[in-house]
C-alpha cells in the first residue's frame, strides 16, 4: 500500500474517534452546572434557597 493512504486512514480513524467521543459526551454526560454563571449577584439568593441534593 501507498504510505499516503496509510496516513490518511490513520488520521481518519483518529478524527472519527474524537468525533464519536464528543457526540457521546454531548448526549450522555451529566450537566452539573446550573443556570447561574457564578456571578456575585446570585449569592444572596443562593443562601436563602434550601439546599437540594
């Protein structure tokens, strides 16, 4: 086989693996972040709200 074809196949497999991993993480990962982006304006509201587990 030609060396160029081997390199293209290796790059194609690597790109496919990365793409599948990103798709899997997009659909099956936990979303731990809330709607709040962490600004200081939400702190009084967070202290008043009951803690949820």
